[in-house]
């Protein structure tokens, strides 16, 4: 049961972070798929640099590349989906 609660907390946290990101990109004067995708990748890079990379500087963790790949892939997929979703044409 404890593992299930952790999954639920992680999902809620990730959902809120994506909502915050949507709020930021919805404020763009003009938006496109490419702009949304690039903003998502840069967000992933900012999160990586400000969290795991800073820890790596102090404590020399061994899995720093895995974290970079994880952030870029997950935010890249988020950017692809939101780039399509937020820029689809209304009929």
C-alpha cells in the first residue's frame, strides 16, 4: 500500500508541474509546436541543472547522465504532446 501512495503523490506532483508549465506557455503572444517543444526541453534542462547537476557538483553522483537523459526525454515527450495539443486548430 505504501508504494501505491508514493505513485499517487508522484503523479499529482508531476501533473501540477505540467499545469504550471501550461500556464507559462499559454502566456506566449504567439505559440507554435516548435516553440512549445523547445520551451519544454529548456524547462527539463533548467530542472536538471538546478537539481541533480548541483548535487553532482558537491557529491559526485555516478548516475548524472541518466538523470540528464531522463529529464530531456520526459520533458521532450511532454513538449511534443503539448505542442500538438495546444496548437491544434479549432473546428
